[in-house]
């Protein structure tokens, strides 16, 4: 049975994944019990894994190289992810 922590992480990652198509990106949940979000830009082929982790101020998304965003502002997080993957502004 999945822990509450894993369920909450999955909820945050799924919420972000739902916004990605509106920003020209594609995402897929991977990792089973330890979920991460695989995000990529279909035209550039650039991709990254997005992690969600709790902090003292709430949940934070992290991706390479050095990207981050908050669960409190999913739109800004999706835009930052789009910029990191080299997508054109929508």
C-alpha cells in the first residue's frame, strides 16, 4: 500500500502533468510507488525528470539542470519547465 507521502507527491505531479499539453509539452508519470514525472518537448526532443519534494514552506518541484517550481503556482512551474526544455513561448 502506498504511503500518504507518495500519494501526495503523485497528486502534485499529476496536477503539473495535466498542464503540460497547454504549454506544448508532454508528460508521463513513471516510477510506480516512487513517482516522478517524465517531461519532454516533442519538437526539441529535450527531456527531464521532475521530482516533487516537501519543504518547510510546502511542496517543491525540482528538475535538471537546476530548475524548480512550487506546487502553489503550477502555471509558473509549467512555464519554467517549458523554458528549460527550450520550447517556444505559447
